[in-house]
C-alpha cells in the first residue's frame, strides 16, 4: 500500500475486531481501534487481546463508547479516517431476552452516532456488522441476501436489521457508501466465552455436563474467524456504487439505487450440533456429559449461508473445515488458560 490508509475499527478489543485489526496492521493500514471494554463477558480476555494489539505496529487505541456522540465526533474530526468498520455492538441472542435496553443503546443509538460521523466527516466506505440472526423465521435454505428478512425472532436480530435499514437511509440521502455483513456463527482462537465452542470446551475439560439445545438437532454454519476477516479485508476497498439496473417495482433486497450492499459471510456448510460436539471431544480426547434440552426462545434451528454475492464481489468464499478451526481453538484455549 503506497500510502497508509487510515481506518477506524469499533469494537477492536472484541473477538472479530481483534483479529481484523491485526490483519489490517500487517497489510500496512494505520488502524485506530476503539472499545468500551464492557463486562458482557470477562474483561480480562478483552484486555489480553488489546495488549497484543498495543504491541502491534500501526495500531492506536482509544477507550471510547460509540454511544458517546461528542467523543466519536471529536475522534473523527482529528483522525481523518478513510474507512470505518463498525463491529461494536451488544452481542448475543439470549442476553437480549433479559437485557433489551442494552441493545437499543449500543446497536441503535451507537450506530446512529457512527452513521452521523461518517456522513459529516466524508468517510469513503462504512462497513458494519449485521448478523445471520436477521433471517429469523425464514425457512428457505441456504439463506440469501436477496431474500426478504422481515420476521426477526429476537430483539438482537431486530436491532441488526434496523442497522441495515439505517445504513440504507444514509446511503440514499447522503450518498454514504455502506456495506453490511451478515456473519454466521464465528469461532476461533480468542473467541467469545458466551459462544458454544468456548462453553463446551471449558465444560468438557473440567468434567462438567454441557447443555445441548434442541436435543443436538440444531445446525449452524460455523465460520472460522480468519475467513470472516479475509472477507472483511477484501470488502473494505470494494466501495459500493448505486445499481443503475435496480428496479423499485421488483426491489432486490441486497443492493439499491444507492451505494449500499449486503453480504453473507458464512462457511456455506452447515454442521449439526452433535457432530460439532464430537469434533470437540475428538480434539480434546474426552467425552462430554450431555444434558439434552428443548430449543431456547429466540434461537433458530438452522443457519446456512448462500455466499454467492460475496464470491462474485471479491472472489473469496470461506472454506476452513471445523476440524481445523476447532483444533486451533482448543490449542489456543489450553495454552491461554494453562489447561
């Protein structure tokens, strides 16, 4: 890269934000990371990620919450970013059932602050995290960005769908190029402790039973974090333009007359939960004690990503097999927690 493009990553101490920041620094970007370091899960894990980033050439950190409008505006004014990747959010489907207001603050109020700052400070491209949970009650598989997504079954999903709508509004009104990324069940080293792989690994190593929902019949399109990062990195300079062929009489949900795009980033290969657990057992060398339970409210039984639009746009599709990805996670987990 001839000149160092300046980029803002929100949620930089988070799971995806950490891996993305490292990758972008290695590519020569000047990366500013912000995070509020909240305690939704163990802060020490976020701090461990951050300590690695702080020793990475090209990375600068500022503790900042995206709900702090004044702080966000000041940062944008002084930093002159070219690109913004918004990964800061209140995550988790189940947590949204008991803590709904946290989602409105971060995912709507916070995202609006990012949109406003991008608009006023001439950002060339805003890339933001949506989620596969927006597919909600949809049953047509694989899930395609061209399908309508109007039946969310968790508040978390509703806020992510709202982000897509808000982004489209800014693309249409202010010609702000925006790209929304629907991530499918991301896993890998330094992953989130509220996710199945982390919970199962910890319990099996400690000889404790694991809760297996929908009697193990759930299917997820588990996507390795390096594949997620590769997709984002390729899309950052792929700035969307309005589609001249877009027709409001037969509107395509994934594109627009405005500079707006949506992409799935998933492995395009759903795995049954029981098989996922078997791979963890094989890699650890120990059987799990399984507590079989019905499906939880807000959970969808299956996710499966159609990634054709992503492949067409940037010539890439995720392909890391779960055996490789789970092996890498367990190696990291044992080292990190000295198990």
